[in-house]
C-alpha cells in the first residue's frame, strides 16, 4: 500500500443555524494531456477532501472523485481571475478588503438590529429567559446580513468564501 492510499475523508459542513450544509461546492483541477495521448487530472487541492494522490488518470478521477464538469477554462484563466479580484493591493489587499467588509457589515447589522429591537447594553441586563431569545434574534440577523454581503462579494467576481464548522 502506497503512503498516500488513504480512504477519502467524510466531511460534513454545517450552517451557523446548525442545519447541515448539503450544497455542492466547486473544486478546480487541471486536465493534462501527454503527447502519447494519455490524459491525467492534476488536483493539487484534493487532499482537503482526503485524496492525497495529486495526479490521477482522467477515467479514474471521474469514476472516484468528480461529480460533474461545470466549465472548462484555458490555461491561465484562474491566474487572470485572481489578479482581477485582488487588484493593485495583491492578496493582502484582497484579504484586508474582505475582512474590512465583514467587519463593517457586522457593525452595521448590529446597529440596525439595535434600532429595531433593543440596545446591546439593555439586552445584557435582561433576565436569562428574555436574554436568550433576543440573542438568537441578534445572531440570526447578523448571520443573514453577513451571508448577503458574502453573496454580493461572490457575485462581483471577488474571492469565493466558505465557512466550515470544525
């Protein structure tokens, strides 16, 4: 048995609400054709799903790993997308922009929630039976606000973001 022959990991994702996340997520890999006609899939990020062999014959890959092919892009496509998404600030600038956006979104959503409900300082003084429902309302409100922001960022061609419960 090869050192990389491990059984695929079974990963379950959960929403902040506790519901299981059953959405299908895109995963990118490269198809490599050799002069002799053989084709392989080079999946450098496959280990996150428990597939440690990075280069696999195309037939094997589609029989054991891939659900479907959503799109085929020319070589360099992803690099062009990343450069566009990052802009002049590079990766650090893109990450900083995402973090600032989430921070501002969270603050704005909490302000909006307080305007419609109760101030956080008053909420913290409530008896537990009144506090817990208000806390759930707040978390649900902020969660929706941040999900909307995430969706807006992704629609704008910015970096794809994914939450994973550990």
